């Protein structure tokens, strides 16, 4: 049995391309005691992975060159040399862009396919859902009646942020990049309104019109000029959880814009960057709430699923092309 | 008896100049019941006043045109029509750039000239001291052994921040603009080290050398390029109380620089703008601690005192010329 793996072949400058990735076939080693062999079912592609492709100081190490790119995977136990797992069990772990992974038993976590669709552990019940939960609630601290603006609103994180804001009684405005996404946010997810930043003649004016009382929380997934314009609408004592800056991840030049200090002072505004790992000790609390809301039908989610192992790199690039609504996944095998 | 007053004659673009201010003589009206007539002794000039000269949205209203510029004043009761004050009492209030002010009794607060020099109520025991106290302790949350960098370190706020950081057991590095200020910070105030940003060949390199463990708290009084360079040295989970941006207050063009989002995310950094008014309910707590430390000799302060009412505008401009060490005051009459 051969394994297919995708390696980081070179560090991209700007948008990754065919030189960035290399597909390799490799033999699968035998299992040692306590290890399991996992067949990937869903491979996650996430915007933060772009940062790891660059060799810069960050909260996690850059991906090493010529090694398998790692990321979230939901898979099924193919062979087990651990008493903790049986063949056929579904698991989640940070396994990477490969068809088969070998992991120590403690490196993966069993998931129950009867409780929720297995893919949700990479989305609404997984890292993106927890990112939305802690960023909005812990940094944003929403209060009933406040106005929340979310950029990248149709993505895995943004769509969850907006719905949690609604659960907390906020007026919620999404910013996204297609009319289909705008429709989805308002009609399917219950956002109060949404703005298509690609077609609006004047984002600043539309923000003013749709947020007549200003913005109390801006959950920032995109950075760049969109965020500059939302900043201008922030209220006194506003909170800005800074979660992502996807508009800038593939910039070749420096990311230059208005400095924020004077704005922050004038209105006593808080900006706080975070990653979900900051809240590792509280994952149980977040997962419990997300699961409850999902069960009650108060949280909805969408998945954009690409098929086929070879399409992982292209699916990853779709994130930056704005192709996905909700969580973007690649299905690489069928669950058995 | 005639009163001299300084009015805002026009809104400055860039650095204020002779067209910005107008000195006027006016009669002093009679007192109504409950009012007091105050003779100004010390008039405070503060960087934040520059913001009020511009007609932009802010946390306080802009100064109205052709009216007396308001600001902190320590004075002495000249005549009283209130049972709460006697002639000769020292008071502090937001009175403005004029030799004599009429105020309602509740608009001023009595101060005790025996407890501390009266001028300290405009400095170390007043707004600048409280600004340092709450910004550093409430937003910065210093922990023993952490590295604190303060810009504008020789000013009224910065010099207090650095000393409180030392009281809290931090390694403290100041950034200021003259060798005399650098000497003052290290030799007189006990900063661990200081950097002259005007003469350093490479601020980035000097920050790296003087903060080998990175920067945990950056108390920002200046904004602009100095802050860009300190940001690059921030540690994971760093806190940045954003207090002032004096380097940008007189800019004619927009304040453009590196956007901070990616940095904030990569290191889970908090930036929070504030003004001392945010902490109005806790002033007693702050003043008590500052008074105690001052009494124990653990806090020191410097004052730069200009003499003469007519010199108030020029003294104000000295703030932006980097002329002051510690609190900048204008003495306009002798206490009796």
C-alpha cells in the first residue's frame, strides 16, 4: 500500500503556485506499539496555514521545507496497535496533507459519528467554531443591543461569529464578497444585514447606512482596507478581536495603511489579536456551548467540500479566491 | 481689574502658530451667589489639547473658536461668594488659559498646600500621574521580571510610568529625545536603560540590544515610526496601552505606516487606547497610591516651569519641540 503526501517544496512569495507544493508517493511504515494508522477522510484547509508557509516569526513554527504539510484531518482507523482504538473508529488530529498517517494514540481523539457529522469537528465544532466562540465572547464581550460587524462573514469562522452575536442579542452585519454569500448570511443565517464589499460603490457609506448607531464590536478576519473603513465607524469603548488578515497574507509588498493609535485613543478602543490556542484550557466549555446551540438549531453551518486528494493545494488557494461558503474541506476517501 | 484671556482664533493645520491664538483683555464680571473668583497660579499645557484644537470627532468636544482655551489650572481664591471657599484657598479645576476665572464652587476642588506642592496636582498627583497609573496597571498589567518600554519617557506621563513599572519589579527602558533626558531617566529616576531616538544610529538594533528578552509592555505616548519599531520587538501576549501619539498630532498628511493586524494575531497582542477619564470612578484609588509612593520617595518628578501669562502658547508648542522634562507648567502669578 502506497501513501500519497503533499510537501512544501518552496516558500511562496505572494500567492502560492505549482512550485509551492509537491506530491510524493511513499511507502507506509509498519506500526509500532501504541500507534495507529489513519486513513484520511476529510482534510482541512485553513487560511492560517498560509502564514506557516513563510519563514517568519509567528505563534507556530513555519512548515519545514520538503516535509508533509500538517493540518487538521478527520479520518478512520485503518489499523491499530493501540488498545485505545479499533479499526473503523473515527478520529481527529493534526495529521496533514497525506492519505494515510501514522500517529501515537494520544495524538488523535476519537469522535462519535452518531453525535454530529464527522466533518463538523473540523468546522463548527472544531477550531473554526472555537475561534469564533472565544474571539467574540472573550475579547468582544457582546452586550444585548450592540452592533457587531464581521468581515470574512461567510467563512467558517465569520459565519459562526455572526450567529453567536445574534444569540447574544446583537445587531449583526456581515461583510463578504459575493451576492450569493450576502443572501446566505441574511436569509439562511439570520444576519440583520450584509454588505458585498466587491460591488458596493462606497463601503464607508454603506457601513454608515447599515450601522446607524456605529460599531461596538468588529470581528476582523480580513485586515487591509476593509478593516480601515470599519475602524472609522467604531464607537467609543469598541472592541476589535483580530482573528485574521486574509486580504494581506499573499501580499508581496509591506501591508501599509492608516496607523490606528490616534483612533484607539480618541475612542478608548481595544484591539486584540488572538489564536484559538490561547484558549486551549477552555475548549470543553466552548465545544459544549457550540454543540448545544447546534442541537437546538440556533447555529447553522455550511461546508464547501472539494473531492480528491490531488485537489488539496487548489482547494487551499480557493480560500484566497473567496470560493468557499462556510468551512472548506477536501474529501479524500469515503468513510466505511 | 482687567482679565487676560487666550482664545482659539483659528484651527491649526499642522503645527499651531501665531494665527492659532489670540490674547484678549476682558472685564471680570461680578460674582453670583455660589461662585468664586480664582486667580490662576499654574496653568497646565498638555499634548492632548492639540487634538481639541482640531474640529474632528473625539472623546471630548473640540475647543470652540473664539472662546477661551480650557485646561487644568491651579489657582487661589481671590473672592468668594460661596460658603465652601475662603479667600486665599488653593483650588484646582478645568479653568483655562486666563488670569482670572469665575467658577461655581462645585467646579473646583480645594487642595492642601501643606500636603504636597500645589503644582503636583497638575502633574504627578493629577491627570498625568493618574494616566500613567491606570494605563500601566489596568491595561499593561505588569508582572515582576517583565520588560516595559515607555516612549515619551521623560514627559509627565512617561516618567511616572517608568517609575511605577520599577515599583512593580519590571525591567524598564525609556525612549526620549535628548542625552540630558536619557541621563535623567537612568540616573535620577532609576530606569534600567534608555535610548535617545534622535541620535541612535539604529533604533531597531538598540531596542534589540537593550531588550534582549523582548518587550512585554509597550506604553505608547508617541505613535509613528518609533512605535512601529517597538512593535517589532513585542513578545507573545504583550500589552500595549496606547496613551498618546504626539509624533503625529501636527501631521498635515495622513498618519500612514505598517498595519498591525498580522503582528497582533501572530503574537496574541493587546493594544488598547484610553484616556484618564475612562477611570474617573477610580481616581481616589490611584491618587492614594501615587501620594503614598511620592511620600515614600519611591516616585520622583520633575517640572519644567515657564513664567508669564503671554508665554502659554509658546510653552504649549514646547511640548512638540521636546523641550520639557517632566510636567510642563506656566506660572502666571505668585501664590500669596
